C-alpha cells in the first residue's frame, strides 16, 4: 500500500509538471504571436487572415446565397491586392476579437472596428478609413425622439460593440435612463432588430452605417426612426497586433493609395450610394 501511494504521488507530480509546461508553452506562443512582426511570413504565405462578424451590414455580411460581401470586404481585398496577397475572412465571436488577434488565430480585425483609448491598450490601429457614430433606432409608433424618451424602457445593444462601450463609458447620457439601467445584449444586430420589431425592446443603440443600410433595405423602412444622440463620433480603423509594425505601415500606405487613385470613392459609392461619408 505504501509503495502504491508513493507511485500515485509521483504520477500526480508528473501530471502537474506537464500541465505547468503546457501552460507555459501556451503563454509563450500567445506572447510570440502578439509581439512579432509577421509581414515577411505572411507575404511568403500569400494570405492574410481577417477576423469579422459576418452579420454586420454593410461592412461584412453574408447574402442569402452565403456569399460574403461588404464595404470592408472590398476594401481589405483592394489594399492587399496592391501587395499580391489574398485575404481569407474568418468569422469570430466579436466579443473575443482582441483575444483571437493576440492568439494568432487571425491577423487583423477589419469589420467596422472602432478605434478608442481602451482598445489601443491591447491593439495597434491603422489610420482611420471611415467615420461613424452611434444612433438610437426605434419604431415610430413608440414615439421615441430623444434619449430621455427611453426612460424606463428596454434598450438593446450588441455585446462587445463600440455602442456598448459608449453606453458604459457615458452612463448619464442613456444607460441611467433605461429599465434597470442595464441593456439587453445581443450576439448580432440581426437578432436585436428581431426583438425591436417584436416589441421586446423599445430602442437599439447601433452604428449609423449599419442602421442606415439595414433600414434602407427593409420593406417596412418607413416604420423606423433614428435619434441622433450626443455620443462622440467614432473612427473605423483596422486592428492588428502590437508587433506588426510593418503590417501597419503597409495597410496605411494601401489606404492612402486607394484614396488617391479613386478606388476608395468607388467603394463608398457602391455601398453608401449618394449618402455623404467621411473618410
């Protein structure tokens, strides 16, 4: 019995040591992926992996056929075409985008990703390529014409979105007015719109680019109302790892080239029509 106990103890020690080693390796891999400059390796591979939420119209979404399309899809492909690199798009849990980036699962976050000080602590950003703002969408029949009209009512927001962060960082503007001072969080805006139409929420805080495109393509577009709040405007930019300094230079140079040669204007026209956008 004594020998058996000693053997069991040795096995436990070995298992704990193995777990520690594996954990250390995992941390090392993550750290390496987050700090190294991967441009040369990616250039040799010929492909860059972009992480996105594939339900974010018009930035990146799937048509009924399943084909992935969108403003950011076209823009990312145009930028990397300049360098002879193909773009592979990877659908991710949007609330985990920075983790996926640091772990090396994806190379870039390019999907209407808002640049802000909190995110800049863990993610490097390209230059701004499109301006955005948060708007409150409701049904006209609910007579919501200001943030004050949401007092005691239920608000929806996407988890991990810039709208959620704006809500949390500026509670007096809207959060403190809504029911229980807590919004209902959704994994996608599509699900949020379903609940808005069904009356389960009375307002939806959402990116203006999404709201404008979605409502324009709905058969009942006249039923919706947009309220302009007082949240600060936002900058859409490409998110990348801190170590990818060459990637950052290349993306910025690519965006500058597309603006100069008129490609950016064509992409704006394709997705926003005559709507005025600021690049």
